[in-house]
């Protein structure tokens, strides 16, 4: 018998679904923050030449956030 010290057991079922939902909410919030900062301050991606990309990025972050929120409501 060999035991691995410090290994974690993969989550299954409801715990895994919650983790995926919270992870996608975090990614959506990070995307929204990055694209808003770029649109307003021009810092991470170069600003004004990519304003259309910033707007589409904000829309995509909103869609991902909405889908994650809706999935969390279905999970409860």
C-alpha cells in the first residue's frame, strides 16, 4: 500500500459544479476589470486603437458572468 502524503481528492458532483461556477464568475469579473481599465486608462492592451475590442470584451465578460449566475441559480 502506498499513500501519497498531501494529495487532494478530486471533487465530484455538487462541489465540483460550485467550483466551476465560482471559477467562471471570477474569470468574468477579471475580464470585465481588465477591459474596463483598458477602455478608461489605456493600460494593459494599448487603449484607444482597440476600443472596439474592449467593448466586445466587456460584452463577453457580461455574457459569461450572466451564464455563471444563471447556472448558480439552477444549482440551488
